[in-house]
C-alpha cells in the first residue's frame, strides 16, 4: 500500500516529565514508521520539557521543535498543506490557534487526538478549555479518543464530530515484560500528582500503608505537594523516566491503578499504566469504573479495591501462585489486543478510510 505522510502536533514526544502523552506518541510514531509511513512530530519548545528531555530524537519518524505560533507557521505551513494526514493532540500549547491554522491550511485529512477526552469535555462544558473549542470539533474528519463507550456517541451527537473513534493507549512489549526481581515493594503506584485523583490514592493506598506499617509501599511521580503526609513505610520517587518503568513494576508484588474523576464518570478510559503493568505480569489492583471489564476481567485478570481493606486482604490472602496467575492472564490480554503495533494498525485503518472518502486528497 502507498505510504501515508503523517504530521502530528502534540504536547510532547521528547519528554515524559509530568505527562503521559510522550510514551503514547513515541509508540505510535515508531510503529507507523515500521509500517513504512513517513511521520513528522511537531512539538512546542517549552522550558520544562527542554530541561527534562529523556528522548530528544524518538525513533520511527522525525521530530521538530518550534518556538511559538509564528515559528510554526513560518517553517511548517507547506508541510501541513501537503501532508496526507494531520493530527492535533490535546493539551497542545495555544491549541485553539493551532487547530484553526491546521483546519484552514490542511488539504489532506485531519484528526484531533484526545488523550484526555473526559477532561476536555468537562472543560468545554465549563467554557475554559484552552486547547479546543466546541465548534472546532466538527471541522475534523476524525475525533480519536483515549475514551470509548458512550462518550463517542456524545461527541457525535452533541458536538457534531464527523466520526468519533477509540484510539486507546497501548504498550510496547519490547520494553515491558516480566523479569526476575527481588520484590522490593509490596504495593506500588506510578502517576503524576492530580488533585482529583489524590483523594482515592489517600483512601486506598495511604490508609493501607498506615494500617500495615511492616509492609513496603512506594509512590513514583512528579508534582506532589510538599504538604502531603507520607507514611514512613512509603518510599517516594520524584520522577521515574519510562526506561525505568519495567524495573519498577517488576519490583512490586502488586501495583495500584487510580483513575481520574472525569475518567471514572466517563468510563472506558484505560490508562497507559494499566497496560504497562499488565505487560510486565505485575498483578494490578484498581479502583472500579464503567467499562473496566472491556479491558480486563475483574477477579480473573485484575483485582478491584473499594477500600484500603481490600488491598490489605489481597496482601494477606492471595498465595504467590494466585497472584502470579492473575498477572500472567492480564499480560496475555494486553499482548493480544493492546500493543503499540495494534494501535498503529488501527490508526492506519482510520486514516485510509478517511483518505478514501476525502475529495481534497488526490
């Protein structure tokens, strides 16, 4: 098949500091490149990522930085105009202006990739979304979403999206897999601080740590306020780059997944951490949310915690054989459906379907 010329404008691909976008974009770019496509990623050069670039030149495509909107327009107008498929991601700085520019100048197909769909819709309802407006949604050929289920119908019905489709996060099985470890922690959690996620983390994780001080817990992630009172048996890792995630998961007996409030309300919003941990064969304890069973079978491939007592019960009652078997079954599910290669194939199929019906592409 004819290669597709993709251009992505996203929050970041060069730095994973304080965001979960970079790992998703890296995986897509790499796998699209492996499928023979030409991929250019455009990223706004901002100081907080410039100081924390853990992958300045991601493989599979090209990455270019731009200083501001004028710089973007000056150097990449012809690139945008002649690309086959241009995709703008959520949280792009000055995203509303970027979207207007893309929609006005792209002759090929266009897509919005919402890695934060429930957050985006909540902000649109409040009128304070800084990277997308409601009226822009109908301008895209595709609205690709980390969230599936009823949210896709809402995007089409309420906001006029021409075609809302799921493009969930994924995992690279070449980077995430089981390996021997000394079992450093009993329960771990990986995630950047989020105000709406913190109450659940406190209710499940911190209360469990306080209730069983002899057990070892760990939280890895940036931007946590200094005012948080961490129990003495909770180790803190301020930032854990993706290259260390596999070792981190494999050093845990269980890992905890906590979902942001907007994602819980929307449902069908798996996080990349879920797939990463599962690919490592690490048993996952998760809060419950609608649609979770579409990705993992509760009680068989994933464990559900309603309170800290559930976490303590899993620690006390599950044998090592049972624990390992749960992790192994989750890993099988991820390898069958949720790898980066699966997502790249899905994106290619979406793109070809739109390009086949877009009269501007010839």
